[in-house]
């Protein structure tokens, strides 16, 4: 296995499961299960034993690896130099499990959905543009930007509302952009982190061919997961485009005066950093800049933010496979309690997966009426412009 020669470097000190100041456990799976096997260091030791033939392959072992949400907290907080490879090591272990046919049923189901329908919802490909109905968004044909929605914003009801909000704001501000609609395909970020490298490569190469054929130079991604794939995993395969997350596009438009606000609703807002925008790609400011630019919005931060943010639990494929599972210790429920403790009436998010995870968590925690979830694009939509 790739990285097999560095796995022994973990000596299980356990720093990786904390926040920077060691005030709280921040590996979502360790927090949920309270077993060392579910901590980053525990996984490293299990992996070493598995590769050395000291423990057998088992469904339980696969579940321990597939419950990791690839949030990257361990990468930030591991004490040793090899830390930048921690998530890569866990993904490589999954790759090995895919090759050996050891993946849990929910992972197999997810991958089958992508293979047979092109999306994990198993919805018809031609319905992919339904989210845009009535908005008058043109198909991409050489405009400045391609707006890429992604599977969740295309098919999930909550995600569709976010896609409509993003597209409406971009249109209102006069940006030149188009969409692929029914021709859009999965970006493959979750396929890659679930360890199905061959399928990821096929998706990425098809997308790259399509982008090149259409002359796409700049992409705005609604999902931080797609943003991550386009920005980091497509270039080595020949797919080099300028890639922005939609919050970065809006932040730029505010800065150059193309998006201005005259009024906004009074709201006490706290912001959740999505792992694939924040920790994985270092973008912490753009979403906060947008919120601060809207009159009436008062930003109140949670204790754990930016590199210390707790994942919503939907990363690493878990939005679909839910191997990490529910209950009081589910990351989204822990996080929504943290958000409510700030006294905020709104949790602002910048990812369709986060939105759905937190809305479910609000119901499970009976916090309806205390706090609601809004995507930043939805908050921008509601504000008066000009
Ligand atoms: S901090 Fe690094 S070295 Fe220590 S247990 Fe975690 S992964 Fe291993
Ligand atoms: S990536 Fe996140 S969930 Fe996975 S081991 Fe590291 S801290 Fe835990």
C-alpha cells in the first residue's frame, strides 16, 4: 500500500484527536464512539497491524475506516511531520479495501449509484437541471464562468434551494455564467475519498474532456467538495481551470463593487466552516467577509472555528453512507448544540451537505424555534441590494 513505509511513525501520542489548545476532542469519530480504534492514531495502529497480517480483514475493520469523515482535523493537530499525509493514508487504506472487495454495503451502494445513474440519488441524469427551472440561466457556451452545481445541489430538495439562491445572486449581480444542466456529471470527490480511484479517474477525465471541449477556463463550484476536487485533484490529470467556491466569487464581487447591500434582516449569525473549504483549502475569510458586509447581520463565532471547526459529519462519503451514524454524539448534533450556545438565531453554512446535516440535527435536538440553518447565498438573497 502507498504510504506503508511511513505508518510506523505514528506512536499514538493522541494529539491528533484534539483542538489546537487541547480543550476538546475534535476527531468526530473519536468523539462519537470513545474508542481509541476510532481515533486517527488508533486507525494508524490498526492499519499497521492489518498490513502486517496481525489482524484479519473484517466488516468491523472496514467500518472503522469508512466512518472517518476525512475532515482533516488530525492533519492540523498531529504532532509529527508526516501529518499532512494522514487523510491520504486513510483514503489509501480504503483504496486497498475497494481492491479487496471489503467495502461496507452502503459504500457499495453509493458507488453503484454513481456507476449506473451518474449520481448517488439514482435519479435520471436528464433531471439534473431541474433546480434551475424558471431562473433563465443559460447553458454554458463560452461565458466567463461555468457554474457547477454538483449532485446534492442538483437533486436534494434542500440543496436545490441553495443552488437557486447562488445562481440568482450571480445573475442579479450581472456575472457572465452558464450551467451544464443535464450534461453535468459527478465531480467524483466522494468517489475518490471512498477509495474507488479507477471510477474517480474516469469521472475526472470525462469532466476534463467536457470542460476543454467547451472552452471552460473558470469554474464556480457550489459544493466545497467539488471545489476541492477541481482545485486539487483535476490538475494532475490535465484539468487546469481557475476554480472558485461561490463564497469566493461573491466576496470578490463585494470587493469590486458589483454586489452591494442597502439593507438586511437583523440576525445574530454564527458560521460553520465546511472542512473542504476551510481546513482542506484554507478559505476561512470569504464567507465571513460576506456576512460582515450585510447590514443587520451580527456575526458571533463559536468556540471551535477555522482550523479547529468540528465537521458536520457529512464528509468522506458519510453524507450518503452514514457509517458514522446518528445519536446524541453524531457530529451534526454536537455542532448544532455548539451553534445554539452562542445565542445565534441563524447558523450560516456554505455547503449543501452541511445545510441538510444541520437541519436534520435541529429536528433531532428539538431546536426548531431556537436556531435555523441558512446558506450564505440565501442570506445574501434576502438582503436588499444596491
Ligand atoms: S498525533 Fe500523529 S503521531 Fe500522535 S497518535 Fe496522532 S497520528 Fe499518531
Ligand atoms: S480525518 Fe477527521 S474523522 Fe478522520 S481520523 Fe482525522 S480527525 Fe478523525
